[in-house]
C-alpha cells in the first residue's frame, strides 16, 4: 500500500510532502488530554497543549488530514465567515472588532507556525473577492473603508471591473476587493507539517484509530476498536466527520459536502493570463466559487456543494461547469483530479467552540472559513484551562482572545438547531 493510498485521490495527496505513518492504537494509554480528530482543530489543540507541557494523545480515525483539512481550498481569509458589516449588525462594533482580532490572531498563528516549523505548504499572500451581482456594487469600497477606519486594517483595496479583470480573467466579476494580507496554501501539506511539529513536541499520534465511545468520567475513558486512553480532558475535533460520536455536539452543526477539481498543468503564460499573481480568489455567490493557481500551474477550483450523505458519482463533471462559467476559455483543458470533502456550518456562521462537560471541549462549525478559525480554536482550547471559571452551559459562542488570554464574549442562546 502506498503512503498516500488511503487519502482521496486529490491533487493534494498526489503532491503531499513529509507524510508520516503513525501507528494505530493497540493497547491502553494514559494522558492529560486525548484529542479526537487529526485536522486543523485537533492538531492545533494538541501542539499547543504539548507546548504548554501537557501529555497529549491524538486519535485519528483515518489518516492525518484525511478530513476537510487535507481537502479544502486552502484560502485563509481575513476576518470571520461573516463580513464585518454583518457582525457589526449582529453584535455591535466592540464585539465585531473582537471577532476580527480573533481572526487576525489566527492568521498570525498560521504564519508563525509555517515559519517556526519550516512547513513547505506553498504559502501565498493575497486574496481577491469577486463581486458577481449588480446589487452588491459599492460594497467593496464600503468594506475597505470600514476595515481601514474601524479595524485598523488598511490592507484591502476596492477594485473596479477593469482592475479586477486585470487580475483574474473572468467577465463575471463586476468589481473586486483585494486583501493583500490574506493567505492561501496547500492545506494537506500544512496539516502534515503541523502533525510533524506536534509529534516532535511529544504528542503521541495514532492513525487508523477511530474513537467508538468516550465516558464523561474523571478521568475519561476513550475507546477504539483495539485500545483505550484514560485522560483527564477530552477534545472533540471531528467537525463535519463527527457522525454519531457525540449527538449533543453534532446536533448543532449541519455537515455540507463541497467539491474541488485540479486542471492539468497550464503553460506558465496561460496560467498568468488567468490569474495575474499568486493569490486566492473567491466570489460572492451563496454557493461560493474559489480557486487559486498551484505552484505547478494547475487551476485548483472549488465549486458546488450538496447537503446529503455521499458525493456525486462524477465529481469532475459536477464541478467543471462552475469553472467554465467563470472561465469559458478553459474548455480545452483537461481535469486531472477531482475530490470532495465534508465541512460543517452553524446557524450564525460563526465557530462553535465550547465545553460540554467540565473535562470535555469541542470546536467545530467554521462554516467554510476553517483554516484560520479551526487553527485558532485549537489554540483557544489549549489556553482555556487557564480559565477555570469558564463553564459553558449553552452553545454558539465565540471564544475570543483578549489580552493574551481568551474570553468567551458571545453566547447567543437564541441560536437554535438548523
Ligand atoms: C472542499 C472544501 C473546501 C474548503 N475550502 C476552505 C477554504 O478555502 N478556506 C477555509 O478556511 N476553509 C475551507 N474549508 C473548510 C475547512 O476545510 C474546515 O473548516 C476545516 O478543515 C475543519 O478542520 P477540522 O480539524 O475541524 O476538521 P477536519 O479536518 O474535517 O478533521 C476532522 C477529523 O476527525 C476525524 N474523526 C472523525 N470522527 C472520528 C472518530 N470517531 N475518531 C477519531 N477521529 C475521528 C476525521 O477522520 C477527520 O480527519 C473547506 C472545506 C471543504 C470540504
């Protein structure tokens, strides 16, 4: 069996670097913390906990980065899934500003990790939002002004149709917002890099070790088919792949499947004509299109989603029409890879981070904006033990950093099930 054969047949798996084969759990272990799930959330929690001196076991049902983290678009947006004008309406300026700062700290955490652990994940700087609807015209200028004035973020520039077209060769964008400090990356290689860093920091990682149950006891007992872990704390980091492991948490998110394709490599000049620079792009559609150019000049394009268990049989031909709608000039280009993944959304499209039981934490529901927020949620959970007084009885709140620590400032009990 080849090293990557258990991963989906994605462009990311085909270009993965530094994958390690971690053992399966086949006996009984003890730890301070048992993290369940080996994506951005779980790995970030595990690494940060180990760096704080805790003894951590991480159990992954399949392989590291097997879930959304190893399959996603790789666009690391600034802010939250909701634009600041929306979060201001929802929570007022002060809390909206905290949410923004939380996401800025998340981006910084990613940049720092890439540097510190020397992770080769093709980190690109910059992101363009393309506006597709006449009724949204003017929103880019307004957002850029608000971010500069109220969020100390002068890095977004509003572009008119011509300027937008000069960066991305599609006629479907009526204007654009270019954020020079957003990021884009090869997400599987980032995930594998964080796993290596976690292992080096002492985290005991087990792959092919699906958790079947855990107990709300102290210590908790976490069981897999062939082994078990006794741990003082449990972190649930399974997001869209949680299944029935914890119905109380699963009931607060809706899993969604999203799909991607990778074209054959384009001539360098053709790639440059298509996207003038190395940055991520997404648009304002409800079912968002997102794309970037890989370092070997393939267009990595995401578009289309479904809301049921199971993927379309022919993902390539499910996604390709979305790409051709934006780029009819790619009609002759072959698609080399296609794959899908499952993420999860919450009602208010904000992360769902919390404590289910005194020693059980969870983080999920990043609503398509998970690279930064999941990474940071893991870090917040690693810090939360400092806050012995934070006991959450509800859900749908955002844990935000304040003065180097974190503070739960949003807790909206009105949020109900989807
Ligand atoms: C196609 C696609 C495109 C996306 N594009 C973007 C994007 O461009 N930008 C962005 O910010 N976000 C994007 N997202 C969302 C982002 O990928 C997710 O929010 C993020 O990866 C969530 O990370 P996670 O660690 O919480 O979950 P996951 O990465 O899904 O990890 C959960 C892990 O838990 C494991 N697991 C589940 N149950 C068990 C169990 N019982 N025992 C042990 N392990 C278990 C799974 O195997 C899985 O590996 C996209 C998602 C998809 C699917």
